[in-house]
């Protein structure tokens, strides 16, 4: 059993990053730490950084780097993460955050940064084809519509495209992602931590590739003298 992994997962919206992150965490028996959950938990537990972050979120503003890092540091200091490890999902988003994370964990503190790589046109198809029931939020895809004329199979609600899922909106988000993540990928590549996984195909296949990729990087690092463990 490969327990005790310390990983982070990167990937565009629609690449299946969250799904894979949850699976890797479960497989290794470590907590899945997603940014959204972490912020909600920190705010409701009224931790020092959680309270600061809440102020920004209430005003609808972006939470500054130092506070984001503070929330992450508080979470990573908990027993489960310290003893077992973690799978980070949604953090870091910027190079500055990545550098802070390295400082926080120390050398040898991260096993791998897994990039679930899916070509933009496939992600565009996945997201722009998505349709959502106005009543219950059930999701469909133009490739797999409801049985009757865009009415929800469960409750007959109308099934529509959200504004966020329209191609212009997706392209804007993907562009921003590319700008932010390019430097991150270079950063982890230089540290020998980057695992690029082909994210096209079914969930099981992609998951198998993730496990193989992580194992390869861990072995390489174990045999490399600069990996201080
Ligand atoms: Zn519905």
C-alpha cells in the first residue's frame, strides 16, 4: 500500500480534476483538501485566517495570497494532514502560492504535482454541451439529453444552458487559467515534481495513469540524492 502521499492536483475546469483528486485521496487514505471546503470550514471554525478570509469573501473580493496561504497552513497543520498526508485541490493557483507552499512543507514535503491534461477543445465541448435543470440542478449534456424535449427526467423542469457555460465565458476562464498555471507547471517541472497525466478517456483509465505517474515520480525522487527525506 502506498500510504502517506502528499500531492496536489492541477487541471482546467472540465478536466475532471476534482473527481480524480477525491479518488486519489480515498485510495491513499488521506484527506482531500479542496480550497472551497477549506475556506468554508476555516470560516465556520472561526480560525484567525478563516475570519480574515471571510471578510473578503463577504465583500465579494478576491482573498489575498497571504490569507489564502494562512488558511492552507492552518489546515495542513492538523493531525490528519501531518500524519497521513493530503491531496490538495485548487491550491496553489499562482507561482507565489506555490513557492510559499514549498517553504511551508520544506524539502521533500511534496511528492508530486499532478496535472490532469485535457486539450482545450475537449474541455470546451464538455462544458459548453452541459445543460442544467432549472428546478433541481440535475446536469445533462447535448450528447446525452433528457428523454423528452429538454425537460428534466426527474421533475419535468426546463433544462437550459447556464451563462457561465457559454463558450465566451468558458474561453475567458480557460485563458485566465492558462496564464496562471503556465508558471506553476514550470515551477514544479524544475523541481522534478510534475506528473502530467493524459486526462482524456474514462475515469478508471485516467485514475490508473495518475497512480502510475505518481509512483514513477516517487521512485525517481527516492533514488535521487537531492531528495532529502
Ligand atoms: Zn430537474
